[in-house]
């Protein structure tokens, strides 16, 4: 019951755009990144699941980046459409309801709202070492 209630609160916050935790904007143009959920995995010592809401303004994007080498990420587009490229794979457009994943060590070179008139949102769920506090690192050329 408590887990179901907690999930409902997180889902309501995502749908309303209200943050449950801290907010950080990494200097990306038109991108707001908010940690909305964090929970240690009781059956996997040292690992946590962290939910990150990424909100792109019209025309918004994130600079090329990587994530902690311990991180597996499963991202689902909640609203709008997002253009994405992981490693040297194809640039792909994901619409609301579609998902993609990033494996430990992957580079996320393209992540942007496809629309210049409507916002877009995605939920990135990280399975990551609990000690990791920074979840995104700019790619240094």
C-alpha cells in the first residue's frame, strides 16, 4: 500500500510538473532536470534507483553528455517528441510513450526537443551506485 501510494505521488508530480526533490539546470539551453525519486535497492546492496524528469522547452536541448559508469538508464518520453543519439548509433525520434536505454559507459550526443513550439518531457530511470551524486557529465572534446 505504501509503495503504491508513493508511486502515485511520484506519478502525480511528473504529470503536474511539480518537483519532489531538488532541481538543477546544467546550463543546457531550455532544459530543466529534476530528481523526482531516489530509493536504495534493498536486494542489491550499494545500488539505487533514481528517477530524473527532463523537461525541454520548445527548441530546448541538452549538451552532449555521459553518465556514471555504474549507470543503466531507461528513458520514457512522457510528452512531445525527443530526438536522441546514443554513441554512434542513428539519430532517432522518440514520441510520447516510447522508450530507449543507455548502457554503462554510453555517450548521449544528441538529446533535444523536436518542436520549436511545444514542450517535451522524459523520465530517465537510473539504476546506479548509491554513492553517485552527479548523474550527468558534459562531454569534453
